C-alpha cells in the first residue's frame, strides 16, 4: 500500500465511525421514565414490552380521619372504598391493552352514587419515546379507558334520578382519553403532564357530560429499588371549581420494585380507582381528613 | 412505527369511532321530594317494622354490623349524623353501601319498596319522631 493509499481510507474510516457514533447516540432512547404504568391515581407513559402480562390488584381503604374515619373504622382499614383486579398485556412494545373489574366508588356532591360494578377496558399507545442528545425531548403516550357498569338496572318509581336507572344501555358507559407527555430529567427525577377528556353518557341532575382535565405527576428515585410518587388531577370545568364540593384527586405514594413485582403504597383523597370515576366524582377533601391508604400490587409475567 | 403497530393504531381508531357512535349526553331528572302532607309516620308505628325486617336481624345491625337497630336509642346516633339518610335514601342504588345491601340474606329484602322509602323520608324530614 502506498502512503497515500493508507491515509485516505483511514481518515474516511475514522470519520465514518465518528459520524456513526454520533448518529447512534442521537437515537439512544430513554427507557422507564416511570417504573410502573401508573403514578398514584393516573397512568404513566409506560407501556409493556411485547409479550409481557401485568396482573394488578389495587385497593383504596376508607377515610383515615373525618366523619367516616378515626378509631371507629380503625382509620379506614375496616372499610373499602374501591377495589380493582385485572391485567394488561403488551401486544407490541408500543401497544398495551388491559381489562379490569372495579367496584366503583365516586359520588356526586349531593351524595348520589356514580357508575358501579365496572368493567374497564384500557388501551395505551406509545407515540414517541424520549431520546438523548438532541432527539425527541419527551415521551408521548395516548391512553384510552372505557368503563361499562354491569349493575342491575333499577326499575320502578322513585329510582328515576338514580344513575342505575339506566334509561338505555349506553347510559352504563363512561370514557376517558388522555395524552401523556413525560420527561426523565435525570436518573432520579421524572415528570409528566397529561391533558385529558372524560365523557359520561348519563350524569346527575344539572351536571355536565363532558369535562376536560389536566393532570400532572412526578417520581423521585431514592434508591435503586425505592421511589417516591405524587400526582394530581384538576378538572377544567365550572362545576368543579373551588367551593363546588368537588376536589382535585391528589395522591402521594412510594413504591418498591423487586424482581417481577412492583408494590406501591399511597395516600389519596380519591375514593375511586378508574379515571372515569375519580375525575368527575371526587368529593373528598384532604383538609377534612378524607384521605385514605391505598396500595397496588403488580406482578409481571412473560408469556 | 412497525406495520403491526400502525394496524393496531387503526384498530384503536375504529374503536374510538365506535365509542363516539355510542356516546350520549343525557342528564337525570331532578330528584323527587316525597309528599309528606298526608304522611306523618312515627318510629313505633310505621318505621320500626320496616327496620326490623330490613336492617335489625342477626348478622346485620343487631349483632354484627355497626349499631343495634332494634330500638330507637340504638338508631339515634345514625339519625343525628345523617348516616341513616345517606345510606338508606341517597346511596340506595349503590350495591354495597346502599342499605339494605345487595348481599343481604335471601330471606331478607334487597331493596325497600317505594312506599317504605316514602315513609322513611317523611319520618326523617319530620325529625324522626319516636
């Protein structure tokens, strides 16, 4: 090889490697912005890997304090406001679908129950993943939820003002959709913001069927397996403003991650577990002691 | 996005279109208020038989659930703090918190009749006379 013959290809090779490494670095994606598919009450941007099954059991106890709490109910541990059991499955890395059964717990400000005995279908589609080095700054996931009440229809006089009177089948349904925008700012801190829209096909007297909301959530990684969580949901509708008797659903919690398990313990004023329930129907107030202990157990299986 | 994800996205979109097709925007009527002009029930005469049959039996509000509802004084705290009205009238459509609950024994009522509900409502409105 001549001197010229060696220097030119080497120069090109080094240039190619440099360009290649820059290109590879630009495509480096950020994984696990949150450790779980939920923050406290709301969904995180996380979808399941393809072929992964996530079996989840969630529980919300009764009020810790206030009129319905205290020692009489052993600080809410002897009453259950909502319980949910179900599973989600990763159809692909970007698409997760799930089915849950939940008791339902929300009540209107007059005290009338919302939908009960719910079947809940969940779908999550990952639209974009956060990238490092000048790539996409945010992860984006679209989440949809449809709730269907299987409660027996209430017939007869005196039940006309009850949701469970179900004048037609569609009245058993409520739905929610939200766009989850999230960013992992460092290995220890992630944040998300989610505009959402909830629609109830049948609502109590003088309530509104559709409502926009905005929610936010964050996570702080404390140790390799332990993290702190917080979230809040703010309905953007006149009938849910301060003084209306409705309150934003606010959750605080922590989670442990073990091999294949995530165990979350939380405190929240939301009585219900599904967005179609706790966004329009949270009438419990942190400042009145109407918050509760809750937990979620998540177990992952590879199918 | 891969082909399978694009296909799934279209499937989800169609589901959303179907869901929109099943959307209604309906509102319940104003809750009716019982006409109590001709109805002045008392605990001993009209109300106690209803509560004895539907609440104050073994395994429920007699020896198991909170409160002993086979006498007026046992019932009184739940009348005064409004819990009785909440559970029996306002939340009655809730399968578990509405009283009587849907898991009541088969030989006990799962719901009060419209006539019984009117008696209870008028009695509470009148200040639950003994």
